C-alpha cells in the first residue's frame, strides 16, 4: 500500500527528479555543464504549450460547471491572500524592511509553472486524474499576488511621490496580462479547447510522447540554476532560510483545505496545493523590476530557487499528494 | 580624409529598462543606436549567466553616436531616471567620423 | 458534404492556423512572447528536412514518368513568367519605380516553403494524396523569378555601368543555387529517395510523429513575424495593399490551370496553386540584397509577410483546394 | 609601460555585406579583426529584431586595430563601395597598445 | 550473405551517413547552410543523454559480472597505451616536435562520442546487440590518454619550470572529471540504471523514437564541421595525412583483439574497436588548452575532424564490424 | 556636466582563459567588467565560426573601466601570463565618466 515513504521514494527515483539532482550536483561541483540559453527558453515554451494544450483538450471534454467557476474564483483569492501571510511571517521573524518583505511575499503568493508540471507528471505516475481547469486556475494565480505584494511594499516607500503614484503603470499591466508565459499558456489552452480530441491526435506525437524527456532536460537546467543560487544563501539569516521551507507548507495546507471545500478531485486538490506552495521566479520578478525597482531581487530569487523550488520538487509534491488523499478519504468516509 | 569628432554615448544596463532607454533615444531624436547583448559585473552585483531562465540578470549595451550637446542630454536623462534603482552605467567616448550630417538629430 | 465554407472553417480551427493567429495577436498586443533566434532557424531546418525527406521517399515509390518532367518544366516556366504579370499590375496601379516594382515581382514569382508545408498539412487533414515531385517543383520555382525580376528592375537603373554589369555575379549564383534552403531541401529529398521506405522507418519518429507540433511552433513564430510587419503597412497606398491580396489569386488560378493541364492529382493541383500564390521572404530578399541593393526591401517584406502570407494561410489554401477539386471533377466528368 | 597609439576602425553594417567587408580586410592585409553580432537603428531604418527569419535585418560590427594609414584606406574602401546602397556606418577611434608590431599589416 | 562490400554499402546509404556527406558537400561548396550554435550544443546534449540513459537501463537488466570489471580495466589501459603508439608513429614519420606529437597522440588515445553513437546506430541496423557497460568503457577512455599524451609532450618543454610543474593542475582535473560531456554521460547512465525499464517507458518517446532523426541533424553538422577543416589539411605533409588513416586501423585492431580476449559480444567488440579507432575533438583539446597551451591545436583538429572522423564513419565502422564478426566466428569454431 | 577621464581596459581572448581573466579582475578588485561573445582573426589564426562544436575557437571580450594605475596592472598581468601561448590581445582607451567613485577599486 502507498505509505508516504513509498510515494516519496517513487518520486525521488523518477527521471525528472533525478535529472534535477544531477543538475544541482553539476552546479555545486562547478562543472561546465550548461543548457544553452536558446534551449532553456525553448523548453519553457514547450512545457507551457504542451500543458496548456492538454488542459484545453481536457476542458473541451467536460462542460463548464459551477465548481469550475468557484474554483477559478478561489484560486485568484487564495493567491491574493497568501502574500499577506508571507509578509507577516517575514516581518515577524526577520529584520527585513517593508519593501523587500513585500516583494518576497509577492513571489510566494504567485506560482511556479515547472513545479506545477512536475506535479502533473507525478500524478500521471500514480494514474491520478485532475480537472482541466486547473491550468486556468494556475494562470489566474500569477498576477493577484503582485498587487497585494505591492500594496504591502508601498508602505515602505519613503518618497511620498513614489508611494502615491498609481499602483498599475500601463507597463506593469502589459507585463502582467500580455506577458509571454500567460500568453502561451492561455493561448494553447484555448487552441486545445477549440480543436479538442481531433487536435490532440495531431499534436500527441509532439506534446505527448516526448513530454517526460523534455521535462527531464528542463529539470536538468532547473538543477543547474538552483545549484548556482545556493551560494548566495550563505549570507542569509536562518529565519529567512526557514521561511523558504515552512511557507510552502503553509500555502499547501490552505490549498488542500480550499481544494477539498470546493470539491476538487484528489489530483486537483494536490495541484492546487502545489500552486499555493510554489513560488514564482519568472513572472513576479520581471513585474517587480518595473513596479518596485527598489526591491532587491537578490534576496527573493535565491530563496525561491535555492530553497523552496527544490523542497517542493523533492519532498513537497509527494507530501501534498499524500495529505490530499488523506483529507479526501476522510471527507468521503465522513 | 579630414575627420569630424563626435561623441559616442555608451549605456550598459539591465535588460529590464531596455524599452525605457529606447524611449529616451526616440524622444531625443537620436539619429541611431547600436545594441549589444552583454554580461557583466558591477555595483549591483554579478550579471554574468548564460541561462535564459532569469531574464532580469541580463545586460544590454547601447552605443549612440551623436553631437556633444545631445550626448550630454541623453546621459543626463539616463542618470537621473535610472541610476538609483537599476543596474546601469553610462559614459562617453570620442570618435572620428566622415560624414557629420549622418549623425545629426533626426528632424521628423 | 464539403462546401467551401466547411473546408475554410475546418482549416481555421486546425492547430497550426490557430497558433499562427495566436502569434499575430501577441505581436499586435506587443506581448514579449518571442521565439528565440536559434529556435526559429532550427524549426525551418526541421520543416525543410522533413518535407524534403518525405518527398524523396514518395518519389522512390513511383518511377519517373513523362508527367514528372513536364511538371518540373511547367513549374520553372510558371515561376519565371509570374513576375512579368506582377510587375505589370504594380506599374499600372501604383507609382512605384521600376527597381522596386521589379524587386517585388521577383518575390511573388518565387515561393514560400511554410505556405507549402501548411498546404501539405491541410491536404493530410483531407486525406488527399499528392505527387512526391511537387517538392522538386517547389525547389525549381525558387530561382527563375529572381532572373525575371532582375531583368525588369534593370530598366530602372540610371547608371549605365550598373545596368550593363553581368546579370549573374558568381555571388548571386552561389546565393541562389547553394543557398541553405535549397541545399537542405534537395539534399533531404535525395536522401529520402536513396533510403526509401527503410529510411522512412528510421526517420518516422522524428519527421512523422512530432511534425504537426513543430509546424505549430513555427506558425506561432510566423504569426509574430507577420504581426510585427502589419505596422509598416500603414504607410502603403491601398493599390499596393490590394495587390498583396489579388496577386496570389492570379497566381493560384494559373497554377490550377497548369496543374490540370499536366494532369496532376487534386492534391498536386492544389499545391501547385499554393506555390504560385505564395511569395518568397527568405531566398529572394537575400538574393536581391546582392543583385539589386538599390531595391527597398522594406516595401516587399511587409507586403509579403503582412498581407499575402496570412491571406494564403487563412483563406487561400482552402479556396485553392476547393477550386482544384472543382476543376478536376469538371475535367473528369467532361 | 609606455604605449603606442593606433587606430581602431569600426564598421557596423547589415549582414548582407559581411563577406565583402572580410574581403577588404584580407585584401588590405589587416593584421586581424573582431566581429560582433549587433542590432540597431539608423538612416536605413530599424534593424533590431530577435528573430532569425529575416536574415537581412541583422547587423554585424567589425573592429580592426591598425595603423592610421591603413585605417584610412579601409574606411575609404567601405564608404566608396557600400555607403550608398547598404545599411552601414564607419568611424575611427584611438587606442593605446603595448606591442605595435602585433598590429602591423600582414606580410604574406 | 553479408559480404564486407554489402555491409559497407548498407552503411553508406543510411540516413545519418548521407546527411554527413550532405554536410561535407555543403561546406565544400561554401553553402551558407549552417547549424545554429545553440542547436549544435543541444544535439550533443541529446545524444549523450540518450546514449547514457539507454546504457544505464541496459546495465540495470544485467548484473555486474567479472567480465564487466575486466572490460572497464581493459578500456582504461588501452586508451592509456594508444598515445605511446601514436606518438611513435608521428615522431618516426614526421618532423613534428615532441609537444605537438604528444598533443596529437592524446587525441587519438581518447574517443569520439559521435563515432560511438554512429556505431550503435549501425549495430541496430544489423540487429546486433551490445553490452550496456560499453558506455562506461567509453567514459573511462576519455581521460587516461590525456595523461600519457602530457607525459610524452612534457619532454619537449624547454623551460625547466614548465617541465616540472605538477602534471595535474586542479583546473585540469576539474576539466577532465567534471567536464560536461562526462557529467551528462555518467549522470544519464546512472539515472537510466536507477529507473530501469520503468524509466525507459517514460523516456522512450524522447530518446527512442526520434533518435535517428536527431542523429541525422547532428551528422549534418559534423559534415559541415569536417568539410570546413579539409581546407587546412592542404598545408599538411603526406605522412601526417596518412597517419590520420592508418592510426584508426591500428587502434581498431588492438580494440578487436582486446574485445575478443575479454569475451565481448560481436557488437561489443565492434564498439570497442570503434572507441580505439576514434579520436577526440572536444574533451582532449579543451583539456590541452589548459595543460599544454604550447601545443598547436590547428594541427590536431583538422587531422581528427578532416581525416579520421570521416574515415571511421564512412568506411571504418563497417570494416571493424566485419573483422569483429570474423574474429568472433574463428574463436567460436576454434 | 563636468567629466572625469578614466581608462577602459579591453581584453580580447580565446574562451579557454575566461576564468583566468576573471580571476585577475577579482584579485585586483576591479569595480566591474562587461563581457562580450565575439569572433575574430589575428596572429593565432581565424577564430570566426558559428558552430559550438569547437569551443576552443571561441573568443570573448572584456571591458573594464578603471583608473589608469589599476588599468596598467591588469594589462600587465594579462600580457605576462597569457600573451605567449594564448590567442589574446589587450589595449586601453580613454572614456569620460560622470561619477568617478563608481569606478574605484572595490574595498572588500
Ligand atoms: N567598472 C566597470 N567596467 C566595465 N563594465 C562595468 C563596470 N561597472 C559596471 N559595468 C557594467 O554595467 C553593468 C551595471 O553596472 P552596476 O549598476 O554597477 O551593477 C554591469 O553589469 C556591467 O556590465
Ligand atoms: N547614430 C548612430 N549611433 C550608433 N549606431 C548607429 C548610428 N547610426 C547607425 N548606426 C548603426 O549602423 C547601422 C546602419 O546604419 P544606417 O546605414 O544609418 O541605417 C544601424 O543599424 C546601427 O546599428
Ligand atoms: N588587429 C586586430 N584588430 C582587431 N581585433 C584583433 C586584432 N588582432 C587580434 N584581434 C582579436 O584578438 C583575438 C586574438 O588575437 P591573436 O592572439 O592575435 O590571434 C583575435 O581572434 C581577434 O578577435
Ligand atoms: Na504560491
Ligand atoms: Na509565387
Ligand atoms: Na581512440
């Protein structure tokens, strides 16, 4: 039977995870192993296109229900709320100023696509189905935390003129709503939805068969990226490092609760937990460079990539899955 | 051939403000620019990675050949708006050109 | 039954077309969605290798017939003739000088590989077979229009020395005959021909299964490229814009007539129409930079990429197919 | 260390004439060159795209360290042959080197 | 029945070889056909990941035997010994100084992954199985010849201080042991070993189906690279050129003998021969730039890429296979 | 704005010694550097290929803005250690900067 340990081990010996570890080791040993810039971008593009398209086809099979709507709403609200919690923890446990604390909290409110994709691969391994609209939920969780993060950080801005300039510059809005990640995700989702199963037969040889392989390459790069960030954690205080570990747990717990409440499948609950637990390192930082240039990304990035991302990939995902199943069976039987 | 001497404005900055700098260049009707993708290190830390994952660690470099007067204004605009919060440096060099008219501010 | 409308709609909701549209929208909304330079080149390389190889295998199955030879000859002649027609239209309807008119006409005489590939994907969707030698026809249509275009443009050269310097510089010849597009196309065709079905079993997992997926990525980029060119059309006069729409129709009609005369299959006729209707934006411009540097490519490129390419992809292909089938049945029954 | 001052010829041009410029460099026996892939904007319009689809919108930049006399001849050759029809600029800078012999025209 | 001629011809008309030839022709004709930098790196990465992973899975099926250990030991020893032979030939037949002779000999002691991969594809064509640990053998053959090559070259260093500075700088050791090629090969091997058949089912769609296609792209680039090096051979003396032809034969013969002695399968013997016959153009040159900067790589590289690599690919592999089979049947029957 | 003049050290070298040059830069506490991937030709032959297969044919270029004194020391270190065996050149240029303090040697 699937004890937590079994699940965790099975996860650790899956190719994507092992390639992630390989990448980390390579980075630590200062190997010259490197993923060419172009390939990195291509792989993200591929993952988003594939995951979006699959989700769209999935959606085209089920009809829009009330659950869907509540789910989408919940996702947006959760991601908007999380930064306030994160901010509280940081301010309580560290001496970080409002600006950087707000910036970090925005990262943790938002999501990491790769963690989500790893989650879907993990669920596949356990033949666990999930709702297609979870990809839409993911997309809806990218932007809101930026707003709450900014609201929190703004308190720290000394210059009045900076504090009172409009929260959303057109630049920020474009960054957030027309950003390429969202664009390719929603676009592929829509295309998958429109072309449905016929489209899937056309695309299966591209987004189906080689998917795990591409994911492995991508995880290899993530390992390299994460491994290189570890260095920078040296200078961080313990409280901040710890935050990188427990914040995902906090997020996941909320995600699981919410998921159970709105009646997602076990797979769906797991993915929502993963979304809440994961932290952004692409969309949010890019947005903050414009909306909050005073924030120091060399704190948030190493924390997200060096601590939280590996934690979720290596231990978090199986843990969240286990908890989701548990909660689910409780409800069922209860 | 007798040469004229004009200024080359050099701006090295984080990718995040590329559009902002382009905006300045267009606003001030600079006759042209040349753009490089570079990596580097400076006050704001190391920005020298080959991966694309972390766009905000990328650097770009602008070179703008213009007359001294416009050169000063471009540098001033960059310094005033971006030196505080962004990874950016700016400096001037002297270059000898052939046909000065090519490097006059655009009229349109 | 397949009315024109059905065919057109079926085309519009196929993944490649939808990704093209997605790309165009992204470009219009100034999204930072972008296809890394390397990937763009790789995708063209892949498409040419795949299409060339498939054509070669196809050829290896059928033996060389007289139709083949007449077909190849027709293709070369058609592409040589088309620029004269195009040139006439431009000079009559616009104030453009001889040089630029000649340059543009060369683009329209020549072909666009992607349009051709989209055409083959379209035919596959309709389970419509086509002759393998059509890829050879395509290759033979790349160069001749450059010659006729140059002949026309030369009239506009004021400096006598320029007008009378030899038409083909060695540089131009190399550009045209050893250009990488032709090289990879003919090369793969030959390899496919030599290795035949055995080669196909080796390559199927590469050029078969993921083909549509790669095409989608490529069409996404084409959408971005096309979308960005639209801007520049603003300054163009209506007559020129219109030319971008009706010239493909003129070309297609001639292609269909010729195709029916030389007895191609409905699929073959359609593809010949597509070749005549499509306009070059890689080989011809590159060649003209050397052979006719005075020509202003910032007129031809936006016209080809912003008007003609999208028109062929979105509406042209189904239209030409419909017409080809019609013509074919007429002949059959007649 | 005492330095010698020599010229740096800079040529920024559209990719289409790369081979032509290399030809000039070799013809004139320049001791060497350094080549950059760049993007930019100028009289001939914007040439600043990341896609490879449109090769003829790409720019390259040559830097050639040579003595003043050869520098003038290289620039002259480029200006005379390509300034009219192609996207290209050329200018000179002064640089201080250590071992002058390294930058003398090649003998072979 | 499989005469040597049949085998050789069958090899010559396989897609990878034909694409290699296509690349060479393109380079000779100065076509602008080019493989974008990023793609080149990606392809090597892919090949190494795929070949390593497959080998690992292979290993996971068989249990570690004594043959394995002797095989690994033999491989390391062979590659350490070969440079002394190569050095002897060069010094006897050419006027080359100790430094360059030592450098070249290091190249020939070491191995070329692509040649090895081409060999595995060749064996597949002949439904010939080989031992999974041959990939480990390959990895073990990369570094030792660098040591022997350095020992030989050192004699030529005039400056005493250079001659007596430690043979292994930490830099060199890192270069050799944490170099990305070794890292990805061993890493993928280990991952393949750990995940076994389950891992293979996940990865098959990535490293299985499209493998030959990727190899073709890679061979196309190798053809371009090799073709461009031919130029430089002009200035080389005949004895050196000849060395590029007979040295692989010498290496292969030793490889076959050793392979038969330690009881490898016909496929295994062939691959060991290929490893001994092939020469390095990535790992060794990179290492020598640091350990022996005085060496002139513009002698070794053209020789390895312009002569030995093509020779092995076009003629060597079938020849070695034929000899291996012959030797094997002799032993069997004897 | 009044300007200060400082030195720009330029080092163009084969990729193989990138880390060595970075080491010098850090050792000497240079305030920063900018790195380019370039191609080229010189005494040590042509190093101008687009393929990645042959890493040792790649060139990099360092630009380091520093005061004259440190500039001399950096160039000296490169020349002494690498000019004999490696493909590398080094030269100096003068640039005009705004805020000198930004280009003082690092203290830490
Ligand atoms: N002293 C320097 N020399 C050369 N480039 C520099 C120097 N300082 C800064 N840079 C470049 O300018 C970018 C931003 O500088 P900074 O704002 O000081 O981090 C760096 O990433 C480097 O590319
Ligand atoms: N004023 C300028 N400053 C810097 N670079 C320029 C300037 N003008 C032109 N360039 C560069 O030279 C290329 C060709 O210039 P042009 O022929 O004027 O279009 C442009 O694409 C730019 O890369
Ligand atoms: N005269 C020169 N002008 C510009 N760049 C040069 C020159 N000589 C050498 N270089 C650059 O420096 C690199 C190494 O030079 P070398 O050691 O002379 O081969 C070359 O590959 C070029 O990129
Ligand atoms: Na989150
Ligand atoms: Na046409
Ligand atoms: Na060997």
